[in-house]
């Protein structure tokens, strides 16, 4: 905060601001190195069918594994990555990982499973994003519709990002709206751009049963999704009650700790093989 006193002007930094700036610098400098050292890793969270509980998708979630600090969650470095432009490299790394997983799933005979990657609005403002993604698709030779990009509602407000999303759809990639209900979306845009899925934000799911108004909002979101003919995934399912309620309301897919937590690749593969229906003779 800046204060004026008499004819002197001075700037006063609070301790929190200094701490905040120091922390940011720590993250910024570390992130650069983490990216080149491959310390940014993809964890994978299964998404299941609401009825059969079979795995239908997997979301890539990045973690920074620091040898001293341990695991650093994305909420503490994604904003810094966005501000510094490092999100471009981070995002392409995650897309490469996702396409490699799709390739692996194909080899394991699990080609019906989709893989989703979070894409921040910042990435969609980069004119080189589309070309870079197309190169990854070509290198890995995966079917583009099995790759789903998760964007937030606010992203759709940018004309530039909307145009790119439309181009991505032309390239065959699927698009999901993440954290649906927490932002503002233009309903006409959802239909114009042939969005394939809505992901109902965890904040609505966690409030179910406690607050009847929350229930009304969730039902309105589900009805909206159904009217628009969109597939819906509920995020953050932690209890059997949440699972049953949302399934009965018509939500197609579920994701949450109740089913599985985000996990490293080796654990994911073990989980998938265990879930795979046995071919009975
Ligand atoms: P998101 O895309 O909405 O991802 C869902 C978040 O909910 C993840 O947090 C996941 O671990 C968490 N979650 C899933 N099920 C449950 C549950 O049952 N209970 C609770 N309490 N949490 C659950 P995470 O991994 O910490 O990621 C946070 C956010 O960071 C993501 O939210 C996404 O917006 C962003 N993010 C993560 N990875 C990337 C990435 O590679 N690129 C970009 N741009 N953003 C990313
Ligand atoms: Mg997401
Ligand atoms: Mg989400
Ligand atoms: Mg989120």
C-alpha cells in the first residue's frame, strides 16, 4: 500500500507482501528448473461411469515433486506459471504425457478410455498452441477425440480463446467445461462451439445434503446440461450418498476420492488392470 504523509510520499510494504513476493520468486525460479529437471509430473485420476463404475476417462493433474519440499500442489504454482508464461511449456509437457498414456492404453486394449488435460485460458492466447498440439497428435498418432481439453467458463469469454477452441474442435479434439457453475458462461457459446461435456464443480457436490439450496442449484445445472444434450461429470464425489444422488439425477460420469485419488502412472496401470473385466471362459 502507498501512503501520503505531508509532502513526502513513501511506499510501505507489509510483511505479508514481502513474504508473498519472496514466495512467488521462490516458485518462479524453482518452476523453471523443475520443468527442465522433469520434476513436474502428471498424476492421473480415474473418471468412472455412474452406473457400471467402469473407468471411462482419466484426468491428468500436475504435481511438482521437489526433493526438499516434497509434493507441491498445482494451486500453488499454476497461477505463477500463468503470470510468467511458463504455463506454455508446462501445458505442452502435460499434453505430451496425456498422449503417451493414450498410446499405452491403446496397446493394453483399453482404447475406450479418454484422457483429459486441463488447459488454462493463458495457453489459448498463444498463437503457437494449436500447431504445437497438432505436432504432438501427429507424433503420437492417437485419435484426437480421445483427448479431452478441460477449459473453464471464463475462457469462453475471450474471443481469441473461443476461436481457438473452435479450431481445436475442427481438429477433432474434445472439449469439456471444467468447474461448471462457478463462473459465467454464455449458453449460446456452449452450443455454438459443440462443447462435449460439463464438469460439475466439486463445491456443489460437497454441499449436497447440508444445504437444500445447493441441491436446487445442482438440479438446475443437471437439467441445463441435459437440455443442451451434454454429457456430465460430477467432480469431488467422496461419499456413497453423493454418488447415488447424482447418479439418480442423471449425471453420466463421476470423479472423486470415493472412487480413486490422483495417482502416479505405475499405480494407475495397476488400478486399471485390476478393474479390467476378466474374460471368463
Ligand atoms: P480441477 O481441474 O478442477 O481438478 C480437480 C481437482 O479436485 C484436483 O485437484 C483433484 O485432485 C481434486 N479432487 C478430485 N476428487 C476429489 C475429491 O473427492 N475430494 C477433494 N477434496 N478433491 C478432489 P488438484 O490436483 O490439486 O488440482 C487443482 C487444480 O489445478 C485443477 O482443478 C486445475 O484447475 C489445476 N491444474 C491441475 N493440473 C493442471 C495442469 O496440468 N494444467 C493446468 N492449466 N491446470 C492444472
Ligand atoms: Mg480439471
Ligand atoms: Mg474441476
Ligand atoms: Mg478447479
